[in-house]
C-alpha cells in the first residue's frame, strides 16, 4: 500500500511543480484544427505518471529484473512523446519509436504473443515465426488506440485505469505478486493524474493533459501487462478487456478507408462523439464509456472463469462490434442529415 500511496501523491506533487516550467517551455496543447478545448493545458500528465510510477516501483524493495525492458521502453516512449508534444514529430518517427519499444518488449523482455488460443474450435492457433511480428503489430495497435480515444477530458485516463484494474484482478487471482504491485502502482499514478484531467463538480474542465508522452507510455504498459498475463488467461479475454479502445479504433479506421481517406485522419465519429451528439455532457459520456468498458471486461473474465469456449466468446465479441459499427454509422448519417 505504501508504494500505491507514494505513486498517487507523487503524481499530484509532480503535476503541481511541473506546470509552470511546462508553460514557459511551450509544452502546452494549443486548441487548433479539431481541438476545441478551452485554454492551453500543459502536456505533463504522462511525464508525471511515468516519474511517479518509476520512483514508487524502485522504492518498493522488490526485484524488478524481469521488468527492465519495460522500464527502458517506457523511458524511450516518454522522451520521444515529449519531443512530439513540443515539436510535432512526423508520424513515421513516432511509429519507428513504437516499433523499437515493441522489439525491446519481445527480444529483451521475452514478452511475446505465441498463440491466439482456440479461436475457431479446432485447437490453439500457434503463431510460430509470426509471433514477434504479430506482437509488434498488437503493441502498435494498442498504443495508437489509446491515443485515438483520447478525445475528451478524462477518457483515456479513465479507460486506462479500468483496464489496469481488470489486469490487476487477474494478477491477484494467480498470485503474481510483482505484476500485481506494478499494475496497481501505475493505476495509482493514473488516478492522481485524473484528479486534474477528469471533470467533476469542483473542476469544470481539465487543467492537465497527458500528451503523446502519456498515451504512448501508458498504451505500451497496458499491452505489456496484457501480453504477459495472456499466458495465464485466454487471449480472447484480453480482447474483451481492451474492447472499447480496440472497437473504436478499428471502426474509425475501417470507415476512413472505405471513404478513401487516411486511416489516421481525424473525424468526429468516435464513440464519445455519439454520446455527445445524443445530448450527454462530457462527464456523463466519460462515465458511461468507462462503465461499458468495465462491463465488457467483466464479461470477458466471466467467460474465461466459467470456461466458455473461446470461439463462442470471439463470436459474441464480433457480434457486439457489428452492432457498435452499425450504431455509429447510422448516428453519423442522421447527424449529417440534421
């Protein structure tokens, strides 16, 4: 508990002390283009979370040998993310950095997706020589999914906290002490950040953003723990736990491709836009999406615990995704007609 409290408090202290220097350096999010937030919030949330996480982890007194690759990759992603927040690096530079971090994860950390489970009812789908390429692809997918869903105050942090809670529950169930400790240390740091990023009765808008440094670092940490814990639960369970960012990103990219646009271009067709168009406030939208994310994750865990066949769980997920795609598509058409 000391490490968790340390991470939580350190994040708060770091945000308070880093805010003024960040403004002087120009490390702020200026509302241009599709960014319609008010003011220029400092982009220091990710840096504060990372420093607090590292210090709390190092002070926990536990052996961290198996996580050195995780820490090294997180450092690289935070540094490049900060450069991106300051100078808008090219998409290619960000992707190359993410690929390098993923290779550290697979080659140094030994954290690799080796099989996809019994997805089709005929036995486990082993990846063999495709294990590392598929893992790298998955890392890129989760990192950019978290980045793309970071569209309104508190959403990316809230989803991250939800996923960390579910992953932590798995680690506790299997008695994985170090995983449990690190996951909840990171969750505590994210919670400290959300005090400044999530809207509440005493905070009408976010005063701090996590920035690309935060979304890349957090996305990487989430996928690291997910792949590592995927050795003790079925891979399709992780799909359910990550359902909201994955469904939102895949749907948006498919829609853009069908419209002959870049899959990385911006639009107003994310899940949070659907709820905002329905008249919900930002706070209620974030809370509703977090609740849906938690529900989906719990369904996935229940399916694993009660040994529901993996192909059935996959089919159920794809059915939900199809309904989600249809709802967003028709909502967008109605909005345009209106």
